[in-house]
C-alpha cells in the first residue's frame, strides 16, 4: 500500500455471528483508512464493538495539532459508522464527505447528527476531492449493498477504496486464502445485488487499479485482475465451478442415504465436482455459497406436517432472497403416506429466475428400495444432460 495511506484494521476475533446470522469462526475485521497529504482524509470509522480500540489508534495518529480535514463516509451500516459523531466532535474543523443519500440517512444512525450538518459536503458520481498529490474520485455504488454507498478511487496510488465490495469474513491477513470466505461473504450479503455490482464494475473499466482497500478483510495487492474476474463472475450469476451441489435435509437418516447414493452415482457418471451438504447441521451460508458456485443442484427433503421439512424450506427461502438463478435443479421428495415436499419445492424453485427443473421429481416412501435407486440413477443422468 502507498506510503501516504495508513490502514486502520481492527480485528474482532470474538464476534460469533456477523449481522447476527453468519457464523464467523475466525471473526471479522473493520477497516478504515487515513490518506496523508496537504490535506488529510479519514475514510470510514468502526463498529461500536471496537470503538475504544479504534479511537485509541486514531488518537495516536492525530497528535500535536494534527487533525483530519475530511471524514469520507463510504457506507453507513453500523459496523462502519459507529464513531462518526466522535470524529466530528473531536475535530471541529473536519468536514464530512458523503453522498446525498447518506446525508439524508445520517440522523437515523448518528444521534444529533444535525449538530454538524453545516459541515457536510455532498458528492456525486464523478466528483473529485484534491488532497494535494492525491486526487480522489468518487464512484457512487447504490445498492452495493445499501443505497447510500460510494467507493473512492485515488488517482495517485491507483487504490480503490471499495466499501463492502471485495471484503471477506475472517482475519485480515493477506497471506490467507481469499476466495472461499470472500465468496461466502458476497453471496450472503451482497449477492442479491448483482446488477448494481455489474454497474460499478463498468464504471471501473479503464481505471488502473493496483490496490483494493475494502472495509472487511485484507488489503488486496498484486494481481488485482483475479479479484475483478471473480466479482464479475459472481455478480453476473455465471457458473464458477462446474459440478453438483447435493443439498439434503433428513429427519431419521433415510433421505440422507438417498443423498449419499446420488453423490456416488454422480461421481460414477462423471460429474466434475460434487459437494454434499446436510442442511440440518452444516452452515447455511456455505450451502448458499455452494449453490451459487456450482452449475447443478439436487435438493432432497422429506414431507413434514404436509410441507417441506423446515431446514430445506429455510435453504430455498435463502436462495430466493439472494436472487438464485440460471441453474439446473433436480428434486427428490420423501414421504410415507402423503408426500407433498416435491411439489412445494418445485413451486419455490419455479418462482426463481431461469431455474431449469429436471424431470422427473423422484418420490421415495421411507427407505430407499432397489427400484428407487433406478429412478435416482435416471434423475442423475437427466441432470447432467446439457
């Protein structure tokens, strides 16, 4: 990273659930940045959870009369906006730079924000801020993944401050593998907003980007093209990995046996990759990630109270919320006396965009018989047909 840019990376190792729903066994980082020049800019703040640590770091930097001239707000979500009021009170000459939408939302998240209203500068797409050597270009990014979001491109260092985009769960160590936790982050948080991400990628076309500085995870340097390529694939809902996700929910293990049998059949039939997930026990966010990553999927569920077994219903509901589309899906239901899960899964999947449902829907009635195995083999064959 350029010598004039100082990242403030606060690593929250103790957080169990990000946004109170995503398991983060390795925690998450909250990143902000200081650009030092003739004028100094501070980009974003921190979550209240780590406010004391962040403020201590800021206080150590701004000593002997030093102060930020600008506080630039890319994203108002509480994990980044927890110390806006503190900054504006501590540094009375600091101006706050944000989009008009962020300005309109500010009082919803910052108490008594009107006290520094006269010190707010609204910026729009293509506006610039000259710090001296560093000329900042503002790139609006509405719905990536909130409406007020903007990114900041520094012309001098070729750094893209990317807000929540290009972030990942886990520790901020750039030496750790990036794609897996970045993918899980993308599809579960940003993923519904593929079109807005595509719009921002088009705005970035033609700009030289040598460093990406996100609000979560490591600063990205080196071969930036691989990160841009993955974001283009993810946000356009193209297949990243040819293969099959076998996603099942099982009450007493009978449906689980059918899922395991199908995985073996698919392997023998030449599926390039197979991932199998137990929706009753495995991380739901990883299941959603794999569904978007793979080219094909099989869902297996028992009937429960005349409906889809709740773990499967929850999975399909998550896929619908996140904009699941453009995939081939096969369906297996199980039910001893009145199987209805297949029809209801088909309805949920059919309401999603461009989902090719493979026939036939296979019905099991408890334990898997030899005849059932033949039906499942046929289903696997039909699924892999292009």
